[in-house]
C-alpha cells in the first residue's frame, strides 16, 4: 500500500505543486487507484479499476509477470475517465519513435540513433524502453 501512497504523493506534487491545479479540483477530478482491488476479508479480487476505467479486458494470468501498477485516473464531470497516468507506463519503443518522428514531420527519416542521443542529452525526458 505504500507504493500507492508514494504514487499519490508524486501526482499531488506534479498537479498541485508543479502545475498549480487547485487542490479542490484535484480531489474532485483525480482518483488514485491500484490495478487490482482485493477484498480485505476474503482476499478475493473485487475489481480491476484501471482496466475498467480504460475499457480494457483485464488479464489475471499471462506469460509475463504481473507487476503492481497504480494509476491516476483523470475524470470528467460525468465521472468518465479521459486519461490515466500509470505508475509503471507501458511504452512500445517502436511506437514511441514513430510518434516522435510524426510530431517532428520526420516520417521516412532514419532518426533512431539521433532519437536516443536526444534522450541522453535531455535527462529530464521520461522515455521507457522495453
């Protein structure tokens, strides 16, 4: 549970301290949730809040290990989720590079070596490579 609290503190810092979003708005519009909600009495899985909010089919058992993931669910006034920020983002390196090239209008160019050198030159950029 401490990971959830640490993540909540990180989101608090980013949204309130870093972006000057009003505390009242943050509390009303952002829900910090774990990937799996477990009943404290029976220890049974109750729900998968992140998957449910994003309309994804949850995977309980798979080939890859399941890591603890938390999310900040950014909600609309009607309660629907419009964005989720994961504590452990899942990023496909090829898709990241493709999006980067498209945003810079460099589709068709071989910028793979330059892309990663740009990342190294700017340590504040957060890019996850599989």
